[in-house]
C-alpha cells in the first residue's frame, strides 16, 4: 500500500530539484552573458583608445605639414625667392576676404621679391544701393541716367579698363559716356546770390593719366579704398607701369556683380596680367578638411573665368587660404611674367594642376 506522505515528499523533492536546476542554469547563462558583454566593452574601449592615439598622431603630422607649408610660403622662402624680383604687383580684394589671408599673400609676394605696390579694396558701397550715392556717381562720371545695376556695370567695366591700361593694356572696353554737370555754389557773405559753376565730369580711362584720375574719383566716392603701400599721400596710384594684379575674392562676395565683370574687363584688354584667387575661410591648423556643410564647392568663385571667353587670358587659383595656394599665386604671376602663359590651379573644379611648374630660379 502506497504511503501518501512518502508520495507527497517525493513530488516536493522532484519539483525542488527542478527549481534548483533552473536557478543554477539561469545563473550560469547570466554570468556568461555578462562576461561576454564585458569583454566586448573592453575590446571597444581599447579600439577607441587606439583610434584616439592614431588621430592625435595624424593631427600632429598635419600641424607639422602646415608649419612646413607655411615656411615654404613665408618670409625667406627659398621656394619663392627671386621669382618675381622687381615685378610690381597690386593686390585687389573684395571686402569679404579675411585680413590674415591678405597679409599672408603680401608676405608670399614679398618673399618672391615682388614690389608690392599697394592694394585696392572693393567696398560694399560699389553695389550702389544708396540713392544719394547713386546720384553722386552719375554726376561724377557724367551719366544722364541708369539704374544702380546699369551704373555699377559701367563703373566696374571702366575700373577694369583703368587697371588694364596701367598694366600696359589697351583701353578698348571703356563704357562711360560723359556729359557736363553743374554744381551750385553759394555766393559771398550777404550777397544773397548763388553761382553755378560747370564741373567737368571724370572721363573714361584711356591712358595712364585718365586711368589714375578715374581710380582717384572712384576712391573719393567711397566705392573702393586704396592703399599706396607707403608711397607719398599725393602719389597717383598705382604709380608704376607694367603692373600685374592678384584679385582675391571670397566665395559669394559679389562674384557675379563685381568680381567676374571686373576680371573679364581687365583680361579682355590686357592678357596675362591678372591672377584671380579664391579665398575661402581658413582651415583650422591641424584639421584635414577645408570644407564644411553649407559652403560653396571649392573653385566656384573662379569657375566662370575658367569656362568663359577669357580662360586663356587670365590665371586662376582656388585655394588662396592654403599655403600651397599662395605658392601657386606667386608661380602663376611668375609664369605670366616669364612666358606670357596663364593657367588654372588648385584642387577645385576646372583646375588643371595644384600649381604651375616650378619656374627656374
């Protein structure tokens, strides 16, 4: 006869054994999982540490490369010395180009023994959005009428003509038509009268004298600023002949309204005297990339010149913000001076090489 108590104890023992087995199995699986995950975390941590060390080493190498490139484009550079000895160069720039980029460009030109004859800054007022300024510009240059766009087009074209003439070109593209203008001047004290005096407008640039007069008039109107590079304050600018120009332009800084029309005007009237250089925001030292989200593609500023009808009359460089870009500018000007040839250099669209073949020293 089966003892019920014995049967109950047996059933309890079976279920207890099952519970103990399940608990032990679960504990074993959990420990194994934790150990596996911990191992993976350790591996990832080690991998991140190694990658960090590699990135630090790469950053150090880039910083060293930047320093070496800066030395090549800087003062006392043997890579640049004598390539532009005695060549007058005027630096043109839009208002958006950073001052440190312009200073570094002057340093590179100076290291090549160029005579940096001063600079011309194209100011925002050249957009002629102010009605009062627009009227003064019309009066100064004898223009009867015209919208801001029309007047700006004429002034920029004539500005290119003036610069081309001073570089030895021919004034074939002067656009300004002139009329007479009058200025009303108050009479003497207590006279109660006024006197109308005829003031001849500034004519279109056709030779050295009229080109210098045109530049002075544009500067007086506040459309450009002129730095004579230490020349006497009353000296005509540029007070040189056979000058070459480097036009530094920031992406999107009146590219279509000023930069391209000005460069085209110069190039059509004087071949191989102008190098247009795109200057993007400077790359932080040690960083591998020169681009960031939302910025125009490299070379976008100079691309219209590379693809336009003056492509064989003007040189372009698309990385003036980099040391090698400034070396390319010096070599491009030297190439124009030595061989009369032009080229398109950098790393952007339309560039044919990073920089010209190194000219003979």
